[in-house]
C-alpha cells in the first residue's frame, strides 16, 4: 500500500481525470484516513470505520473512473458492481454477498501477483535445473556403483558435461532443442445446481469437492526449450507459492484496504409510485441486503470468513428520476459523505481530449502507428470536436465524456478502414475535416439522436 497525502492523490488523479475537484478531494481524504487509522493504537483503531462516499452526477462525468484510478494508485483490491444486477434473497439471481466474494478474488489476484514477482528469480534458477535434467537425463539406477573408481569418474564426466550444457543453455544456444515436458491436466469445470438458494456458495463447495475427488491427470508433450521454459516457470512458481499464506494475506488485505464501487444505486431507490409491480418488487429488498454489508458484517467465502467493517464503499448514481432521500434512511446514513459531480462544459471536453495521459486522440495515434500511419490532430480540430460533443449532449441525451468516443470514431472511421492500404502515411486531421464528417449530423437533431 502506498502512503500518499491527499494533495498527492489529487495530483495523481488530475493526470487522468479532468475536473471534479470536490469528488477527488473527498476520495483523497477517505484514502488518507485509512493511513491515519493504521497509526492509531489497536484499541482505538477497532472503533474507527471508513466514512463511505456517495457520488451524485450524470453519466459520463468520471464517477467510476475516479474510484478505479484511486484503487490503482494504492494497489488496493477493487471491485465495481452494479446494484441493478442483484436481487433480494429468495429471488433468482445474484445475492449482495457475492460482491464481497468478488472483492476477495481481486485481493487474491493482487497478492498472488506480488508473490509471483517475489519468487520469479528463484523459480528461473529451478527451471534451468529442470531443463538440464531433461536435456541430460540422469543414468538409470544401478548402472554403475557410485562408490567405485569407475562410478566416481563417470560422475565427474557427467558433472563436466552438465556445466558445459548449462553454459550453452544460459547463452541461448539450446533454445531449439526438443525436450519432453509433463503438463498437469486441468481441473473439472465448475458445477452448479439450478435452483439452489445461494448459487455462488453452492458452486464454490461443489468445485472444491470435485477437485479433491477426481484426479486431474497429466500429459507429456515434446516442446522446444524456448516453448517449455514458460510452462516450467509457471509450474515452479506455483510450487514456491504457499496457497494458504496467499489466502490469509488476501483476506486481510480485502478487510483492511478493499474498495467496493456500487454503481447505479439510484436504480434501486424506492419508487413510491411503482406499486410493487415489475422490477420494483426487489428494490427495497436489495437495499435491505446492502445494509449489513455496508454497515459491517461477516461473509463466508471459500477462503474463510471476511469482515466488511473496514471496507470502503463508494456508491454512485445519476439520480435523474429519484434522489438520495428516496433510499432507505438506514442506507442513507451509511454514506455520510455526499459529493455532487458537475456536468461537463465545452472547456472540459477540450481538456479531456488534450490533457490525460491516455486521452482518446493519443490512443488513436498509437493504434494507427501500428499500421505505420502517423496521425495528428490540429488544435482547431480538438476544439471543434469539443464544441460538437457539447452541442449534441445539450440537444439530445447527455452522456458526458462518452460522447467523445462516438465523435472520434465517426471522424476516423474511413481512415481506420483504409489505414493498411494507404499510400499516404502522414495524416493531419483539421477542423475542416471534423466539420465535413460531423457538422451536418450534429445540426440534424433527429439524425444525431441515432448516430451521435
């Protein structure tokens, strides 16, 4: 975990996300409070819980991206879920507890990746030894008495040959030599029971049972040293990693540092006019099931019980047709920090196209460079695309920065198609090019509603 100050966190987020200073400050303080909590005495530390955050704003203004970048910054396990995919207990579908299991799986991946990096050098040395054994198999047992003079001489010759072979192997001279490698078979596919109350738990239990009962089998294949090396490296790394240690570290990481982003929370807000019909029937139920998870409970997973008391929950929603006060009062109280994200302005669109490290124009320039096409956008072209995105968002549905994806795709559609066959490999996109491709569509409101 990186210990960043709130100012450093905001500065890092500014490199990829334009605007939304209030939201950045709120998540930066929440993250720094975790570091502060770790400095407290054990007795007081148990009483300090995270202050969960609710981000309120229209689609495409950066709610999800702020949470995702935040988790990447500090190396915390992160999971993004949509509240709409859950149903209350008793209905067919995923239950809310599965988001905690997803969080633990994300933590397992982080810890395992870190462990892999730690043991990789040791595993490479073991791979070289295994490759030498395959290239120069040991003599059969009883072939010669090792205590006899002949046996000692034979062993000395073998050691010299092995060292010569090691030198050639390290120099890369034996990469095309064939060896026989034993590859372990795959475990059986996950099995679930249709109609079970908790499908995730049932599938987890059955998978573990079948892994223990059924043999995995293996197969022997002839491969070149170059092809065998990554397979053997993966096997040696798995051998050096202690699964139990990984599981314990992952559960602890998820409990202390996990971040859960619950999107579309406004879609499960209670609708008084719904009358309990159709999709409204389980909205209140999902909120009730979310309550103990957000407040702090213990969820059973295949890696052991996981407490959610210190997991940071960030909820988000557009709240166009509902408002935060439509949520259950108990759930509202679990998100004490409310941040309203602003609509994107025309200047924001221009900055989004220019400033982020992986801005859309830079992405397209990199993609087309693989075809040896050098793509450039003039400053005026960027301004025109920002103007058009802002106009179309105002005249039709406001989908925020996602409108830029559509606009750039329309502008570069012909170039992307012709790029492999183009004779002219240097292309400059000007403001006139953008207008020629888009202005007529943007002015025709009915047409832009469907195309842009």
